[in-house]
C-alpha cells in the first residue's frame, strides 16, 4: 500500500490529474458517439413497396382519370396491422374496386398481394440517408440491423478481451494509445483515494457528454456516411496527443520497472509544481518505501489467476455478472430509441443530460452509502423500471418513456458504480485483467442485448422481461461483494487477502489496521 504515500507526496489530485483526466474525457465523448451512432445511421424510416402507379411516370399516365396520390396508394398498397399502408406487401394488380365508396379497404385476399419485389420507397423527410434505406434492411431483412449492432459490439468484445491482459503485461500507456477502452484504470491508479470517485465520475461524464453530442450532431447531419465521418475524424487528434500521457507508475513499480517508475513520479511532481519533492525521490527512498510490495512475488497476470486465487474468485464472478447486466440492458434499450415513439434527437439529448445528473448524484451517494449498496440499488432499480414498462399499455407512451428513462438512469448509475468498484476490488497486478474481463462481459451483454429484441415477434413483452430480470438478479448477487469504501487500492494479491483477513478478524471491533481515508 506504500504507493499511496508516494502519490500523496507528488500530488494525488493536482494539475497533472486534471490535465490527464481532461485529455481522456475528450476521446471518451467521441467513442460514445460511435456507440450511439446506430440510432441515427441505422434509423428505420417509414417505407412502402415500390409500385408503378406511384413511382413510374409512364404507369401514372395510363391511370384512369386524374386520381390523387392517396387514391393511387389505396389501390396499390393494402393496409397493414396498424391500419396504415403495409410496409412489406403490395397488390399484384391495382384493386380499382377499392375506390368504390361502398367497398371497404379490407376487401382483398392475401393471394392478391406479393412482397416488395421491386424494392421500397423510403420517407426521407427526417433522414436523407441511413444504412437501412441504403441496403433495404426492412421486412424479411429487418433482423440484419440488430445483427449488425451485435457484430459491432463483438469487435469491442474482442478488444476488451485482448487489451485487458495486454496492458497488465506491457503497460497502460502503450495499450491506451491503441485502445481507449482501458482509460478508467489508468485514472484510478494516478489518483489519491480521497479523490478517486470524483475523478472517476468526471471520467464517466465523458459518456454523458458524448450522448448529448451525438444527438446534436445527428440533428445537424442527416446523411449516415457524413455522420460517420464527423464522429470518427476527431479520434485521430486524440491518437496524436496520447503519446504525451504518462505511464502508470504504480504498475511500473509493482512489475519491477523501478527506474522508469521513478522517472514518472518525478515528472508528475514537476507538473504539479513539486519539483523539490521530486528531487528528493531517489532509488533508495523508493526501495525503502515499497519494500513490502516489492518483496512479494507477483503472480503472472492472467484470467486463470483471477479465478484460482483465494479471495478473488467470487469477486471476479460477481463483478463480471454486474458488467454483463449493464451491457445487456444498456445496449438493449439505448440502441432502440425509435421504439419509444418520441423525438429521437430530443430523447438522445435528454438522456445524455439526465445521465449527467445521474452520475453526479451517484458520486455523492457513493461517498455517503458506500460502493456495495449503490451497486445493488442501481441494478435492482433499473430492472424494476424495465419490468414496470411491461405493465403499461402502448397508448401511454409518455409513461413508458419516463420508465425507460428512469431505467436508463439506474443503468448509468450502475456503470459508474461497477467501474469504480472493480478498480478497488482487485490488486494492481491484476486490475486491468479484471477490468478487461468486466468490459468483455459488458460487450457480451451488449451483443446479446440487440438480438433479444428479435424475440418480440413471439411476444412484445418478452425482451423487456429479460431486460428486467437480468439486472435484478445481478444486483442481488452484488450483496456478496465486500465493501471497499475508504480502503487504499491493493497493490498485490497478498494485500487483498490481508484485507479479507483483517475484516473478518477486526470488522466487529470497528477499526482497521490498514491506513484509510475519509472518502
């Protein structure tokens, strides 16, 4: 635990932490726009079959009399289940008898219709171009859209699986330069215990700002290719300045790279205006302060170590389940904003703005009630809100949207809880592996989330039931985790085991041998 003392000397919340946190929040914003992009680039516009009487000038000229477009539509397209023009079928031949006032629009047989063999005509009043209209991902091909969402998240799943262990072996900065998925742990390891939740909350606010940014960009750019370019180009600038970021000194020292770790500490001291303190840091001081941590033989960072090590197996399973529940519910709901039947641009901005308040409130509650109660409450609340939606009729769209927004509030709170909680549950030598596993499970949940919507063809409530049950069960499982509030970050596996032993031995006596802080 001695690294905390070194960090306090060079500055645990000073100019360096502020600059680096801001430097990481910027790419987080733009990465979030990629996660939300499919709501707009993959929006499903209103559509109908292409029919000659409406879409071919030669056929229109042969129509009897001067018929209005509404009449031509009525004789060309049957009514669908919602009493609007059918989106996936058309009449084989014009049904002129439907123009008779004494004939109802339902006087036609299924045999008189056919699929949209000549393609579709899309409403381009909201979006000039989307991938759905570009590749006709409607009707029999509508399942390809959630599959595309899942394939995108599968790519992030692979990244989380690879980069977690890679950064534990080769360092945070090198991997961070190539993947901004691992930012949270880097921030935790350079921040004092007092300010850990504050900095992590500000880091997580990048996702909220990104959601607001996505709504604003999509409102101004209605073509999916231009929108894709607009959200991708800024990341190249983030890649350029990522080489300036400092490596995690905590990781360097624990893995035996003492000279490099010393240089990073001295650099941070200089940035924080404590150059004199940095000059007093020598290899002898470093060895003396970190004597206990450096004397412990470190286990190789691997997934197997997380599950085999006493005291870590249960933490790994439960935290992974919480990550899975977050990804499953979040991506299942947030990538289907059109189903809420509201202004998709406004809802996206409101969701981001509401998420900002959520994370600020979560930070304050984390300080007062602790990590475990907040993790449990946020997951259970989100699940109950989603389950409540199944009881609300479709006609009450405002109430359904409000419950969805409240459920997403719980999911957003669960995200910041699990991000902070996971970083505090695992030692430095395995922290990135644990977070990588958690992110991998979150992406696995994200992959399944959009696909679950396909079950709606059997029962409209079935996807919502699954979105509700999974977080409730995960939240209850979080009761098995230990509380980490006010405890220093463990550096070694032995530190984790010592914490468990001291809690079991002295927990009822109301004191701890470990040095702790107010936060």
